[in-house]
């Protein structure tokens, strides 16, 4: 596939921690000690329920804002230490697509200005050159450039807005694309179009992707490997097929069993969850964060934080009582 | 089956009246968005006043400070359509020239206030943190000083300069303008398109100028529309007290003040400028309301 | 009980909106009946008219909505289109109730949740305050809210999204309605919570012998929870069948295309999805024929000649003149 590079991991996330201060000295522990490596040309899926820290992790990778602790290395370059112009220069290499296709486009700007903005900021080309690149990029994401350029976002459907977002993110030819719930707000038929587009672009442009979603089916669809997060921590990570067929973490199993399958004869799911709420990220439980809802929890889980353990090559899970 | 027959009926009757229904719908929609007479009548008045004041030198009116010794304190006569004042000066001419002062203050003061408030509000709302706190404290401190004291102080120090009247009034509009800007900025600073701009490495200045400013301009325009009549009224009150532009420069408040002395004998001297000012301020309010209602539609994304 | 009794009979419901560009036909001639104890799933993408349909049944439409005189909504033998707003208000609660997508906006933020349930009970059933409070706690217990006697005095913002939706359901079922409409009840919720809420709704329908319309965009949600499914496209029902039939013996090409475009957990990674090209038609100037024809792989010139009617054999209705599975049906 791709030529081997010096650094085996193209994107290396090490011990990423994101905390937001609250009044009274308390903190929201959005992400705690999250580590993952993504190879060049690979897609890492990040799943979890709302509040699990997946979006915070994605934004920390984007340095929006930079993480509280930990390292993010892209192609060997440490991003967390970069400031000012150096960071601005580095940003060309990693771009992001957001959830809300309409809200992520400025309603007062034309599509031409929106897609040209990254080029303008980076000071690339003359106005005409930029315009030509915008047109080419819009065609690449499946929009009619002639018709689209001078219009404003509200004249487009959600799916088309997301194509515009993709065009904006890719116009600087980044190496890494972070997709934060990029298709969650779209209807299924449109979602399929955008997912296919992302897959095509990834192949054509050799992109490395970090794909965040709450939808397990969507994540499996685009990912080579998948990481599951709960309350800011990594529960389990494995290649997609292994995680969906042979997960060992009770939370992953629960999540998978809750997915409603579009098949009336699918076996009724057995939800093995202790009813209850996601604990507060301000005051996470001691030990394993999932223990308050886990049917297999023991005293050990309350006293000791389970460490990530190798289950098989490339399959890691953080649980004292893994399923088999 | 009942549903089958009914839908068949539906498809048959649909074709012809369809176009009519569309026209009806468009008409209904237009009607709900029409500006109406409450906008157009005051608007016409404002245009008349504005044209009269802006092109005051071209109407062949006698100079506002020229004394006609033949007619002193005269009711309307040939050559003086609104009569003359205590000193025999042409009242129409004085009202037109005085309108220049009122309108200048009416427009300049809100723009000065909103301009400065915009900068403060943008900084406070975009950067949050200590910048927000410092600006908040400054504004609170500024609000603690009574407006009248500020106006009196400016009048005493800079006495009579039209520019300084505009500035002193403009300063009074800053706190509200800054707060409106801050709230609107807060609303947009967290939007994903601002985050997207940050992700592409846009500078803070660029984000404020290109991403946030075009979105918050509408509430500020609405605010200016409210402030124009307020500024005109305050300027009128200042002139009335003799704290605005110096005599003999006419201003509406000043003419009313002069007319007050002879109110019982020659009521027309105070009445005409009062009437003009009243109708003008009312018109600004009515027009402003109509425009603000339309701006609300614009902000809902209809443009 | 009266299992086969028809609770709801919707006949040729049409709902349009006056917009700047013309009349937007959001619901364009929908007819169906619903029996006691049954759950009808209404599936469609955004703009298909499914939510407008639910509001048309509840008669909760905004001012610019236009409903022609031929539309009928008959609930328990009473024609809702002929009732005054006051009469409708008395029916909303005891005979029909709705659960919305976002419980935060449907609950009043300044009233305790107990108070909100009690008001419904006191208004419709004339209960006294003490009795109403006791009943409110019972209802909160029934919808599985933990510590109902404590929660009864809490405010909506003190509850999580899933709990708020439980409260909204408790309010909806407080007066034992015959018809419950759940409009995207789990769209705002996480998957694990979604499963719990859907289980709860299903249990309530069974225990109280209600009829339910479950409106959703998610084929996965209807697959496991409904007796019958109606698929909507461009304001019309384009296929309606018992759930198994619809998934196993899909006739309408739109339904098939929709099912094919859903990514499934059982698929291998990177499988190319069968997306539906194009976009739904403009509802102000709809195409003359089948609304799906411009995007349909099986469409031919005949499909542009008039809108196909919803018909079919043995309870499996579809609005298509070139249906799938023709050879097996013949």
C-alpha cells in the first residue's frame, strides 16, 4: 500500500488528558490517559456514548484547545508544543469535519469564500488560482462548482453542506482528517452518499482518518481499527472485525447489543446493563469507571483501575473480568 | 378500499388548482411580510425632513440668524411660512437648520457608541476570561456615573462643540452596545464554523472580522435604530437647557426654549419645532420597529 | 379485550404550508387505520412528512398550515377535524397523547415534574391534589424512574435525557390514552438508553392496551418494535405492511433502497454502501408522477404518468407500478 515511513505510527496519541476547570477548583475529566496509534492511510474509529470524551479527544488532537497533558505526534512532529505561526503552519496537515453540516458553515459567506478560506489564510496562490482550486475541489466532492460557488449555505441541503465542509477540509491536502460525528446529522440515504465519498477520497488522497461517532455500524463501516471509550477512558481497542465479533470488555458488548438492527428477525438483544446513569465526569467513580453499571463488577474493580492488557496482537482491553 | 378511492380523487383534482394554490400561498406569505402604512407614512416624513435638512442651503430660505425687522414674533405671513421668532428670525429656516443639528447628533451619537461598544463587546465575548472581566468592570463603573453628569461635564469643558455633543451622547450608548455585542459574540464564538476557522489556522482578528462580525451586525443595526430617536430627544433636552450647541446656531431644543418665554402670547414659536420634533421622533420609532421586525426574519436565515 | 377495535382512522390527510415560494405539500393524501393494541411504525427521512403527519393527527399545527376539507381524522368514532380547539384539548390526554423527540423542550423547566403530571391528572380526571400526587408517583414508578418519591419534586434540568423522556412518557400515559404517538422518542438519546425507552414504550402499549404510532427515521427501531410499518416519502405512504413482510418481501423500490443504504454492524468494514443518488423532490413543485421515480433505478416512462396509488394484496400495500418481486407475486 503506502511506502513505509520512519515512524511506524503516523498519528501517535500518548496519555492524552483533557480537563476543563469548573468553579470551586473542581474539574471535568473529559479525557483521561488516552493513548492510540494510527498508521498512515489507516482509519481509527472512536465510539462511545455522549459524554464519553470522544469529541474532546478529537478536539485535543486538533489542538482546539490543546490537551491538558499528553502528547500528539503527527508524522513525528509534536503538536502540543507548537505555538503561533508554527502551529498555524502545521494545521495544514490536519483538518476536521464537524457534526452539524449547517452550523459548521458561516451563513453570511458564499461557498467560494468558505472553501477558499484555508488557502487564503495559508497565503496560497492568487485569487484566480484559489478560485480554480475551489472549483476543482467542489467537483471532487460531487457538487456542481458553477452552480455552487456564489451561493450561501442555507440554499443547500444537509448532505450538500457536509460535502462543502469536506471540500474545505481537504483543500489544503491534509494528511490527517478528523471526522467528529460527520454523518450523524444526515438522513440514511444521504449518509451513505457521504460515507462512500469519504471512503473514495481517503483512498484517492491517501488520507489517515480519525472517525468519531456514536453509531457503531457507521464506525465499523469506515474503520480499520476501532477504539471504545467510556467516561473519558479507553475501554477496548482492536481491529474492526475483531472488536465487533470478539469483544471482551463488558461495555463494548453492551453497546453492541443495544444497536437496533434493521431486521425484524434479529435475535432480541439481551441488555446486560445495570440500569443507571452515566456517572459524572466531574466526580468519576474510583477504579474502573464502568463498574457502577457493569454486571460483572467486583470489589477489585472499585479499588483498582484496570490497565490495558493485550488480548491478542493489536487487541487491548482494560477490564479485570474480561468476557471470553 | 376507502383510502384508495380518496387518493384517486385527490390526484385528479390536483393538477389544475395546484398553480392557483401556489399563488395563494405566495400571496399569503407576502402579505405577512409587508411593511405597511405604519412604515411608509413615517418613512416619507423622514425622507422629507432629511432632504430638507441636508439641502438646507438650496431652498432659498433666509439665513437662520437674519433678523427681519419688519416681522418680529409674527404669525405665518408672506415670506415667513411659519412666522418669525422673538428676534424676527424666520422660523422655518431655523427649524430646517436646527434639524441639521438634531439629525447629526441623532445619527452620529449611536454610531460612535455602537462603534466603541462593538470593539469592547467583541473582545469580551470572543476572548472571555480576564478580558471579559476587565471590560465588564469598566462598563459597570461607567454605568455608575449618571449620564447627566457626563453630559454636563462635556458641555462645561468643550462647551458648544457639535462634535463633542455627539461624543458625549455616544459614550452613553457604549454599555448597552457592548453588552449586546458580547452576548451575540458569545452565541457565535462557540459555533462550529468558528471552530472550523480556528482549525484552519485563522487569526483571531480574521475570525472576529470575517466569521463573527457579519453575523452580529443585525442586532447592532436594530440597536442603532432604537438609539437614533433617543439621541434626538436627549439632544433636544440639552439644547433646551442650553447645554448643546451655542447660540445663535439653531437647534430644535433651543428654538423650543426660546419660544417657551413667550408661550402664552406667541404659542406658534414653541409649537412648530415641538411638533416637528415629535413627529420625527415618532417616525423614527415606527420605522425602526418595522425594520427590526424584518431583521428578525433575516436572522432566521431567510436573508 | 377489544383487540381488533379500530381506534384511529385517518382518511386522505393533506397538510400544506404557505411558504414564500408556494404551497408546500408536507402530507399529501395519507390514509390508514390503526387497531387497539397495535403499533404502527412510520419511517421516513427528514422532509418525508412523518412529523407533520403526527401533528396533523393531534391537530397541533402551526398557523400557516392548510388542511383541505376532505381530510378526516377519526379517533374512537369522533371526527377530530370537526372539533373546536377546546374540545380537542379535552381529548389530548385521555384519548390521545404525544411524546416528542426532545423532552427538554416539551417539559416546562420551571415546574417540578410531579407538578406537571399532577396538572394533567387534575385537569382531565378532576383528581384532588393528594390523590394526584400519589398517582404521579405511581406513574413515575411505572416508567422506571429510580426513587420516584424523591424525583417527583425535582425539576427537568436535574434529570438526564433518558429520565426526562421517561417523565414525558409518564405524562403522556397519565390519563390512559387510547392512542399514543411517539415522535422520534429516542433520537436524542444514546443507544443503551434508546433500548430502555423503546422497551418501556412497548411495555406500556401492551399493559395498557393502547395503540401506538412510532415515528422514526431509523429502520432498526421499527424492525424490532412494531406490528406494521408505513414508509413515507415526499408526504405520502409509499409502502405499508406487517413488519416481517416489509423487511422480507419488500415491494417498493424506495424501501429497498433505504434498507440497502443503512450501514450494518454485521457488514465487513469498507463495504461500498448502496446510496440513493439525488435528493428528495421539491414538495412545492413535485414531479408529476411517482415522487421517487427520478431517483429510482427501476423507473421507466410510465412512472412519470400520474402518482401511483397505495394498493396491494393481503395487507401489503405499495405505491408503485414497477414493484420488486413481481415474479414471485404473480
